[in-house]
DNA sequence: AATAATAACATTAACGTTAATGTTATTATT
DNA sequence: AATAATAACATTAACGTTAATGTTATTATT
């Protein structure tokens, strides 16, 4: 890409009067080169502005020190928190990340995986869209090192790190019931997503416990992207379906419905009480108090990294690592003002 | 990374009874292989689950078809919009992206650049932290293909795409003045960031036009991360400095100060009117109306890609491409309710 | 003093692919 | 009918590095 002549090991070797291998070993601090020579070679390398060719190195070494991170949506704050934490943790371990978006699109997910494999990543952290599972089966068959994050498959044994969404769904619903709410709208993710499935189970369990019937006209499945929750609420209101509580799939959805309901005249939380999910703590995003299901997101990302590194270090192990991160309810007084607790959280 | 035996061109060649080169040419759809042979080889490749080794291919071809995207903060919505648009546009052109965060940290920026160059990216899109410029000079000297996005250097000639921040700063300040605001707080980014510099210039120009003196106790420079604008406001209030308008460096800052000021009893916009920057349109983030400086962010990202692709296609050209994207003021009635216009925008 | 061990290098081969040539049979050209 | 051109492959070399050996002088060991 550059007209500037590329500096290679060869050039350093010529200047130092040693072999290319000696330069390589010196720069990689191998033990079979004298400290004097190493120092001399390092200086020449620096002088010439040598930048190692990782592509060539990777080919020879058979490892890229790169992990593929494949996620549905980098613009979702939850995902960007994950990505940042994964990047930081992996960097500490000498790895880089290669992030690919799938837009919750299975075809793109397949392409993303092939791209990552083609780029010879040493492992993959994947939050699957779950519209299909062929690609996961393919990964297993190929014995690729991968860890699922945030979502898992019931019928495929893999490594994964997920939140305890069953408990999360139960706690959120129970909280609304305890507050005296009678008709709780579940604004859920699509049912092929495991976390949505489990939250639904938690929702039904809490209702059953209070001897309430499950009314499926109160259960909606939508994609977690901007505008959808508002559209859903519009539809529900259009059908004259009554509700006095909402359990939303994400803080983002919760936020959107609160804003929309307020706009059209509802009092929040008096008329409708809302519980979110994920406890996205960035002050930027949620200046208003929102009761939400909380879990250590950073821990989740770090555990996924730990598991992946373990698998890479021990490729012959048949062991599966499956982590279910505990969830709890983060109760905030729901009102239109700033949450002073945010600094203390986490 | 896998115990599963890797499928190489060699294996396809053996099964097809042709040479490795023929397989390579067939799969790359070169013209010197008969359609019949191509079809046969494609089938065998598919059967064996062949995934091309991009590392080996890149080494031989001298091109990775990957662009390094180096940005200060993937969690900033502006940046994640950019990244997504860049990814989409580059994908259409057969390129992938390699995203690296710098956390507005110059040392990390240098490392990110070396990493990208080491990984042999075909070009770089960079939003520099601007705490130093040595790395930019290095890129120029090495004749690396790169385009700056969002920020530029006054004293270094490079390709860039920036917003018209001078105009943006002027429009925002003028708007506040026109609304009768007398003491306008500039909550700016750090002055080594070009966009902050230019907005400051716009701010002063608008003040001068109205014959107002520039009061530097009203100008604050902070990093665009969560919590900082609140801290700044606290300090300012502590110093008993009065203000009735705020021009913030980002919608995020604007948002944070609005929430904080409301919390401590200010009426917005009656007591303090706030103007933001970037017009982050995601319904998720800003359910409340905010007047803000707007510009086509998508266009900016796309232009950066276009410029980079032009430079890659034409490496011998000495031409510089410098785009200043026009800014305008997006006026919204500032009130605590939902902005119904958001769907129509853009 | 003879042999073994080690330090500090050099040489060779290989990673998997593709560009640059080379070869041969077939077809086109005059 | 002789030659040129072309189609469809094969062979060879190269991308830049590092692992696996090889070599030689020096030092340690008995």
C-alpha cells in the first residue's frame, strides 16, 4: 500500500551483519541470542522503523493472536460495553479482537463466521442471532474454539456465559405484581432468542405464583431496535388492550416506552410502571430512574474471555464451561428526575 | 486451533486430480480454467467445507482487503454510527474493517496504528485524539493510505472529512443569543481537538457579532465521557458563576447537564437553555427534544470511505481530499416530552 | 588432556496461497 | 499444410516470517 520501501527483517540483518533468523530471534527475545546482539539489533530495527509483518508471522506460527467477536449490534450499549471489556481483557493477554456485526441476520452471521475463520482467528466470542443453529453445529464439528455470550442453545452443548434470565424475568414480574400491578405487558425479544425464552418462563412463573392466569395478548415479541417498542405500544393501545405494568426486554425498550407513554398522556409510574433489563449505567443514556434487572455485565464479558483462553490453552480438553451469571433487581424510585445513585453503583 | 484437519487447496486438488494452482484459479474464477472444471472444483470445495486461508492469501497478494478503523471510543454513539456505516459501505466494496479503540489516549493510538500496520491493513480511517501529532507525521512519511474523520490538523496536510464546526459553533451560539440568553456557557471538548477549537471560534464570532465580550470563565474544556459535564457544572455552580445558556460539545453532554440541572431544581429551558451537537437521532438515547447542531453523519462516514478507496485505487496520486460537511441547526422545542419528529428526520 | 556441554550464531525448510511462467493439445489463420 | 494463436491446464517461485536443525568456538567436566 505504500511507495515507501517496506523494512523487512532482511534489511535489519544486512545492516547488523547477521542472519535473518538471528534478527527474528533477537526481536522476539529468544534465549539463544546474546544480549549484546539483541540490543544492537533492536536499535537498528527502531532506527529503520521496522514494523513486524503479522500476516507472515501468523502464517508461520499458525496463530494470529486475534479473537473474532461476532455480535448482533454494535450500537446496542450492552454490546458496546461487552466489546470494550472483551477488548481490554484480551489486550492484557496479548490478543486483539476482530469485531463483526450481524444485524441479527443469520446470513450475515454465517458470513461473519466464515470471515473470522478465513482470517484465522484463534477463537470466537459469539452472541448468536439464533434464527438458525447450523453455523453453531458447524463450529462444533470443526472443533473451533468458541464461547457464546448472552445467549445459548438448549439442544446444543457449547461453552457459554449467560445471565440468569429465568430469575431475572421472575424478579421483574414479581416486583410489578408486588407493586399491585395486575396486567403486566411483556415486551419481549423474539422467542427464538434464549434469553427471551427464559425471561418469558420467569414471567409466567411469577404470575402462576400469584395465581394469575397468563394472558398471551399481553406478550409481545419485537426486535430490540429503535422504534419497535413504540410501534408495539401503538398496536396494543389500538387493540384497546389494558395494562398497568410493563416488563421490557431491555432498558432501551423501557426507556422508549416510558417516553412514548408520557408523550401521549400517561403518568409514569402512576398509570403504568415499567421495569427494564440490563441496567445500562451510562449516565448518558439513562438520566431517569428506571428499575431494572441487573447483573455484572463486565464479569460476564470477562468470564467469556477466561473460558475462551482456557480452551485455547487446552485444546484437547472435552470440558464445557457454562456460566450463568446471577441476576438481581435494581430497584429505583421511578420518577422523572436524575438518579443520584448511579455513581455508587457497580 | 482445531484438531479437525484443515482443508487446504491441496486436498481439493488431490480429489479433483488437478494441480493446486488450478484449484486456486478455479475458486477465484480466473479465465484460464474451463467452466466444467470450475464447477467440479467448486463442488468438491463445498463438500470438503473449504474455507480459504486469508492469511496466506494476503501474504502472497500483498493486500488484506481490510481497513483499520481507529477511534477514541466505541461507546460514544457518534462513533458507533460511524463504525457501522463505514463497515456497511466497505463491505459493499469487498473490504472488512478492523476496529481499534484508543480511549482518547495517545499512547494507545500509537499502538493501535502499529497494530493496524502490522496486520497489513490496506488503509486507515482515523479519528485522532490529537494530543500529539507524531503518529500522523509518521503515517504521512510512510505514505500510508489514511483519512482523518471528524478531526483534522491545521499544520499537517492530510485527507480528511470533518463537519463545519466553525459554522456549527456559530449557529448554536447565535441561536442561544437570539433566544435572549446573555451568559452562555461553552462546555467544550479539549482545545487540542480541532472540532473543539473551531466551535470555540464559532462561539466567539457569534458573541462578537452581538457585541458581547468573551468571558473565559464561561468556557470549559472537558472530555466527552460520562460524568464529566455534571462535574463541570458542579464546579461552575460552586464558583457562583451565572449562566442562562449552555452550548455543549455533544448531545451526550447536553443530555447529562439537562438531567443534572433539572435534578437540582433548575427549570429547563426557562432557567437555562441548552444546545447540543451531532443530533444523535437514535430514539433510544434521546427521548427528549434537544436543539442541536446537525450534519449528515452517514454522509461523513461514507465520504471518508470514498476518499480512502480512491487513494487505494490511485496510490501514486499526490492529491489531497478534504471535505467539510455542512452543519445546520436542528431546532426542537426544548421540553420534557417526546420528540415526534424523530421518525421524519434525516 | 580429552570429551561433553553450552553459547551464539547460521542454514534450511515450511506455513498456504497466488503470480509468473511453462507445456501441450486443439483450433484458427494464411 | 505449415504456422500462429489460444484454451486449459501444470510447474515453479515467491510473499516474510519462524521452527527445526546445523555449525563452530568456547567453556565446563572428569
